[in-house]
C-alpha cells in the first residue's frame, strides 16, 4: 500500500513537471527569433504535453484525477525570468531539467505496478534523454562567438593521450618509480647486499609489469564493452522506435544549420541504412566511434614491456658490479631516467619538457631518499643481513 501511494505521488509530480515544462518550452518558442530553435522548442512542448496527458489518464485509471493544472506566483515568475534570458541559458537550464526528469522516471519505473507502466516510463525517460542531448547541442551552438572560440581554444590546449605511446610512457614511469624505490629500500636495509637487491628488483619488475599490463588490458577492454553496450542500446532504440530516432537525428541536423525540410530528408535517407544511422547517432549523441578505442592486447603489450623496461633500469648495475659502486651507478642512471621520462611525458601532457623532467627527477629522488631511509631503519630488525 505504501508503494502504491508513493507511486501515485510520484506520478502526480511527473504530471506537474511535464505540464510546467510544456509551458516553459511554449513560452521560450514565443520569444525565440530563430526559426529553427523556435520549431524545436514547439516540438518539445508538444512532447511534454503528450507525456502529461498520458500520466493524467493513468491517474484517472487509479482514481486519482489531478484536476486543473495551476502554478504558484513564484513558478510563473521563474518561467518569465528564464525565457527572457539568452538561448544558451534557456537551453542549458532546460537540459538540466530534462536530466532530472529522466532520473524521476527511473524511480517511477521501480515503483510501477504493471509492465505497461514500466514500459511507458522507459519510453518517457528515453525521450527526456533525447531532449537533453538536443538542448545541450543547441546551447553549444547558440553561444556567443567569443565564448565558443574560448571554449575551443581551451579544449585544444589539452593534449589527449597518445594511445599506446601514452601507455608506454606511463608504464616506464611506473616501473622505474616502483623499482627505484624497492632497490633503494632493500639496499638501505641490507647494506647493499647485491643478491637481495637483485632478487627484490627483478621481483618488483615482474610484478609491476604484469600489474600494469593486466590493468591496461582490462581498462581498454571495459571501455570497449561500455562502447558496445551503448551501441547495442542505440541499435535497439532504432529498431523499436524508428520514428523517434529519425526525428532526433533530424533535430541534430537542424542544429547544424540545415532547414527542417533538408534535415528531415537527410534523416529519412539515413534511416534506410540502419547501421549507418546507428553510427551517426552514436557519434552525435555519445561522441563514439570505432576508431576511438585501441586494441586491449596492444595496450597490454605496450604497458607490460614499457613497465618492465623502466623497472629494469635501477637493477642493471647489480648484474655487473656490487656493493656501494652499484648503488651509486643505479642512483645516477635512475635519476637521469626519471628526468628523461618526465621530459618524454610532454607527448601526452603538453607541458614544458624541462619542467616536466625536473619535476619527475625531484619525485624520484625524494622517493629514493625515503625508501633508503626506511631501509636503514629496518636494517637492525633484520638481524645482521650484511653483505
């Protein structure tokens, strides 16, 4: 009984929200001077009215007729203030409202007493998500040219990861840092016992390489699986709701500058090839493309090999010489390697190479000093693990 009462209350709230959204879209359309944006606002107002009518009918079935829709003076004033603002603010505000409505429909779906109700809320949630995407696109294309230019330049200043190159650089960095710390700590604890240092160094190398490789593999594989799941979901929507998806694609084309007639013709032509329509919608809605994801095996291979190479650097001197001389040489080449790796990170970070190198070198030195000091503190507890 409690769940039924909550379901009715949430349905009342959804009805009110849809009625209010319809009035807001209609008011925004009345003030809009751009024909394309006005048409989109009117379509969304009609869609929200359709949802409101559907929930009103369901409330009648439950014996909970909502009555006449009425707003408070505060709600009316808030709408007037919103529609008087610029198109970017209106679109951004309504996009946030659509996202909130989608969450509300998820709650209603969990409370729904029938399968028909659950399907109705799933359909409504899908429509709200489509509205959200269209409004966000509208906001991005309605902003002032200066703001748009600043946004683009700001985005371009961030250099994106270089795929397997980025995996390799970060793999060397992690392997070098981990092994340098282990070698320094064990050297301090064992008074530079070369056998212990070699054993711990190579154990660290193997463990770090396998950990980085498996982590890179699972990360890329998971990302691809999410990508494929999104595509499957979009493919299902195209199959089950072709008219809605065609209209959504038409709206995206209109926001790119095409007339309604041109956009409808293009979306209709696209709908003749479902797979091409799928790729287009995935790109427009989700920013996804098949080229966006690397091979999990390539990512794993580059991360594993690079980590092993980085981890081997601090250990190499102990293969040929021992004692304090090996420790000094390991310290020198590891420090230089830290600087080199830091400088190479500019490939994926875009920072100044020497600043990045000095920062990485300072971190490596601090790490070595800390672990060596810990080793010295632990040495008395090891009962004379001397050379």
